[in-house]
């Protein structure tokens, strides 16, 4: 693995996601129990919607060609609270129906979400970025090498 978003994404643009437990539903649906966003980007952002979703682009995990971009949907339906350091939720759902490589997720993993260029200043200029480049970290330490899965 030669790509590691921790060193490519400026610290102020980093948003991390971790959870207490994970349930694999078998159809590409993954439930993250007691998930929490944390990271420097929360100190300078608008409040996260109570209910919402974002599209995570995991394509950078691959150092070989893949047939399509690897995008998944991360949904939440109940934000429990938010500070400038973290935001916590009852649960989140990941929809990984196309490539299904996130079946390897476990409770000690984390996801780094690159929030670069997702700013109100860019939105006001009509520049919308639809996905968030992201990377899954095994046990919170090293990126998964998904190229061989």
C-alpha cells in the first residue's frame, strides 16, 4: 500500500469515524453501532444534519485498476449530539452493494474522511464536491490493502 490519506489530507480537513460495534447484514448493508465522527474539521464546520448521508469514495484504496469507482453510502438517522471535537449517533448504515469489500470491517477499525473542498465558501461559488475521498484503517493504524481482496 503506497497511499495513506493521513499524510495527504491536511489535518484541519480530517474527519474520522469510529464505532463501538459492527453488524454485517449479509446483503452489503453494514450497521455501525454507537458511531462517532471526530477530528479537527469539526472545529470549523456547520452542524451536522440530524438525519443525512454522505458518499464515501474508497477508490484510493486500490493501486490496481478496478472496473468502477468504489463509492459507498454512509447514512445516519439520529444525531445524539455534537461539539467542536466530535459528533455522536445512535447508529449509521453503510450501503456497500457493488463491490462489497467492507465485509472485512470490525469494531476496532476506523475510516478517515477527507473534507477538503467541502466548504461553505466553495458552495457559495457553486462548486459542489459530491463525494468524500476516504480510507479504511485496520485497527485504527494502517490502511487496509484492499487491492488483493
